[in-house]
C-alpha cells in the first residue's frame, strides 16, 4: 500500500512503513521486491542496510487489517 511518498508493507503479522527509496534499496540488495520477502528476510535486509521502518499509525493499521480480511474472504 502506497501512502504519499511512504510505502506500507504487510509481511507476516507485521507492517513496515518505509520510504520508496528504502524499498528500492531493499530490492537492489535482495534482488526481490520487498513485498515478496518473508518477514525474516525483510528484517535481515533492513538490518544489513541499516534501515529503520516507522510504525504505521493506528488509522493505517485499521485499514491494513480491513484489507487483510477482504483478501482472506476473497
């Protein structure tokens, strides 16, 4: 989900709020799109690249949960 210049990745049970530049750095480092990585591989790449994601706001978390429910019901 893209929000302004930030990207929110839902991976496993976590959500990560990253800049588009950070997402591109992860892609270059791993050779895969950030949203295609497992939670552990995404966190390992973020650690290696010294990237700290921000926590999504409560409102964005509620939206993410709703989208997950919609996907599950599809």
